[in-house]
């Protein structure tokens, strides 16, 4: 889980730097930004779900 989250954050950082250095056109970056935000949100929800599953398992 954490590896996937770090990978998404690294990808977002690389895209941001590429856009700043004009290696990636701003239009392409702005098209990818919502996708990265949705993936990050899904990973966060999955992490919350796993924390509940693990804590529930620990109680039994």
C-alpha cells in the first residue's frame, strides 16, 4: 500500500518538475493532474479500509 502511494507521489512530483522545465506541455499536465488526484484519493480510502480490517482482525 505505502509503496503504491509513494509511487503515485513520485510520479506526480516528476510530472510537476517536467511541466516546470517545459518538458511536458501544460495542457498534458493539466489533463493528468485530476487522474493523479483520483488515484491518490482511492489509495487513501483503501488505506483507511485496511486499517479497519486489520484493527478488527486484531480484536478477534
